[in-house]
C-alpha cells in the first residue's frame, strides 16, 4: 500500500494503473520524436496523424535523395547550399517544421491525459515535453538562422551577374590584400597574387607580384595606356599605386566605378600574360576577424616576427615555432616587414593562405558558419557572381587535396626597378605548365632550387633563403 498525494492509501492495482498511464503518456511523446504524427494516428486525430507522417516520410525521402546525389556528385549539394532562393526556401521550411513539430508535441502531451497522472508523473512528463520541444525546435531554428546568414552573405558579397568561363581550362583569380589607414592616400593593395586554378583538378599556381614593381604596362586598349604608353613611370608610381591613381581619375574611365581594381587587373594581365577571370579584394583587418571566427590559424613561424613597427612602435613579437595565431597575430604575421623584406612578407602571406585553405574544412565551416559569414562580409568584395559560387567552392575543396605551387616575381630572378616583362611572362607560363604536367612528369627544376647553392654563398641570410623557397615552390605546404 502507498499513500496518495491527497492523503489516502492506494491499492497495488491503483499504483499499477498510474504507472501504465505514465508509460503511455511517455510513449506518445517518444513516438512524436521518432515519427511525428504517429501519436495522433493511434490516440488522436488520425487525419492530422496521416498528414504529419506523410510529410515526415517525404522529408526523409528528400534527405536520402540529396545524400545519394551528393555521393554521386557533391557539386549538386554545394549548388543547393549556395543558391539564394533555395536557402530562402530551406529557411522557412525549417521554421515551419519546427513550429509543426512543437504543435505535435503539445498535442501528444494532451493525449497523454496529464491531469489524470500523479503529480510526480505529471511534472516528469511536462519536463520531458519541454526538453523535447526545446531541443528539436532549437536545432531547427539554429539551422534556419544558418540558412539566413548564408543567404545574406552570398547576396551581399557576390552581387555581380557577369559570368566568365575558364580560359584554357583555368580560372585566374586576382587576390588583392587591401591595406588602408592613417597616412594612406586611398586603399593600396599591398598584397597582389594571382591564383591560377585548373578547372578540372583544382591544382593551383600562386603568382606573387611585388608591390614595388616599376614601369608596369597596360593593354593598348585600356585608358591608362594612352597616359602611360611606356609603362606606369610617374614619380613614386609602382604596381600598388595603380589602384589609387585610377580611383583619383574616374573621368578617364567614364565614371563606371571600381576604376582602381579594373586598372590593377589590367596591369596584372599585361604583366603575367594571364587573362583574369575574377578578382577578390581582401580587407586585411577583416581578415583578422575571419581568423578569430575559425579559432585561429596554425602556422610554423620560421623567424620571430614583429607586431607593429609600420609607422608605429613595435608592441610585441610572434615567437618562432609552431603557433596558433589569433586574428591580430595572423594579420601582423602576414603584413610585417620589420627586420625583413617585402619578399619575406610575400612568402609568409602564401603560407597563411595555404594554412587557411587546409584548416577551413567543411566541418569547421559548418560549425562556425555564422562567424565566418559575418567576418567575410567585412573582409571580402568580389565580382564573382553568386551563380558561380558553387563552382569555386568545389574548386576550393579540390585544391585542399592538391599541391599548390608558387612563382614570385622577385629578385634575383626579377629586377623590380627595371623589370623584363617578357621574362616575367615566360616565368609564369613555365610555372603553369609545370603544374599541369602532373606528378608523374619530370618537372624542370625551379629557379629557387637551381640557384640554391649560389644564393647560400652570396647571401647567408636564412630568412631570405626560406623566403625564396616559398616564393618559388612546387609544393607550398612542404615549403612552409
């Protein structure tokens, strides 16, 4: 015999009946968790139950179809997750699913006749119901928010509608590291790199252009060629000044906007001989936010690197060794040129690019999608259209498993004050051919390897030797 909450003793039969009612109520809740609508089908409104179960079955069929398509061609899944209208549909579908599931849980709780349960059982059932509603709806609302963030990121950053096909089987993307601040006249892209990507394999060649490259040429049909027929030869005019000069003379370009980027792109095409498909402008301060969003970037620091010191006092140092750099440290590691050269900085930037490519795997992107999207909106501007985003996501995934090679137009191979552009174009062409020849072919020795012994004798500085190895490498990951 046991005492009832109201003070009278209950018989074993009454206790057994109470346990049966409680187990029944819990079963209805678990049925709703596993197969929404099944509780209504057996104990409530059967019409509602049938509709809910059909919707649930249809959702699992769609998931199975997407998984199957993803196994056959992951590009289909990538396309779904990078198409704005599809993201909008997924967002509101997830919201509707969350609300409908919560309603079914509430109805299953009602069908469990909570008022007929003992107080302890009633409290336990209410707790279970609340937990199930919170977990299921919460996860669906989080997923819905991710869809909204992703859609906002894509529509904000990838607004162009002009599509360029791969040229000769390669996409050549101009990467500009924009650096603006006090004492600067406009935004100067001090980091200038062309990523030449094989459209089929993802094999990538990074072509690094020094910011202080002089007398840069322009195509004959480009407006700045008439102003500078012998190259960009005004006082203090180097490659990184093209952007500012063009932005200061918009009338020369018909006031179409983005004159600086267009001029820089035209100059880079003429310098390298590579037709540029798209450009990506990276705000270096926004880059720091991205690094923080993904929890830091793992790099091997070959030489102690200063924090600060560019127009301001040195405020700290990044120590030598394997480090996980936060956003501020990664920014300074990428841009510092205190106690070393621009060419050392170019090498460090390539190593950071490679590290970020390897560490931004699908799991990291999924788990930290909101932070990545928010920081990327501050960091990126590009003319890659939203409709081509799936292509470049697919290429990025391929590039993670492929070797990245580099060629940099720096001394001793290139005299930046008096460059031989015919030689430069031959260097770039050789690097691309070397990448396309594949690992089974006998590749020509890189200029870094060919001159290694001579460089060591002529210049014993280990930082310069390491920078040369990174700046001209057949395998960037190994060189870094």
